[in-house]
């Protein structure tokens, strides 16, 4: 993924640990019975937290990656 390669380490490691596993394959989870998004808001909350500590150029990189999520 070329977008990920262009990112700096905090974003890259966050994406490898949190975003890529979700995008690799669907995982059956019970939350789909209660939340059609599959808990996406709780997952994106972690990105929002990380973005508070990033400089503006890295925030833009994170936003670009989150658009895939």
C-alpha cells in the first residue's frame, strides 16, 4: 500500500496494528447484531486520539488512510 509507505512511523505502526487486520478479511463479530457499522465509531476513536498528537502534515496522512477504513 503506497499510502502507508509514505507515512511516518507513528502512523505506519498504528495502521499496521489496527487498520490492516480489519481490511485484510471480514471477521464475524457479535456486534453486527447491535451495530450495523460493526463498531466502526469505536475503532475510529483511536485514530482521533492519535491525531491530536500529530503535526498537521501527519494528520493529513492519517485522514487519507482513514478514508479507506
